[in-house]
């Protein structure tokens, strides 16, 4: 539920209320009990990201990206050379 900020036009009292989006705005001031309350546009709460998320992986530095690409290329080249040598040894033993 969102938090709405209110101000009384009569006594200038300010307060916050947790209300449903569908509910109508409060009109009665809790301080002076007059029907002069109005909603105030407030700054609201800031967004706080906690834990792992897009901001940690999407905006990496160029040096990190280059290192990751080099590691990926190195890992891709190793299995290809290993499978070629083991394939020749296996085919040689089958024919003998």
C-alpha cells in the first residue's frame, strides 16, 4: 500500500497515511478535526536494490568484459584439442 502525505489548510498540520490506491483521499485533519485536509505531492521513497541483480552484471567495466571474453575463448579452445587427441588414440586401437 502506498503512503500518502497530507496537509491541513486550516492548521498547517502535516501527516502521512497508508491507504489503498482505490480509497478516496482523507478530508479530516487528525489535529484540528476540520475538513480541510489535502493530499500533498511528496518526493516519495527511494528505490533500494538489495542482493544480486541487473546493476551488478550489466554495467561492468571494459577491462572486466575483455577478461571474461579471454577466459571464455581459452575454455572453448581446450576441449577441442583434447577431443582430437583422444579420438585418434581410440580409432587406432579399434583398427588393430
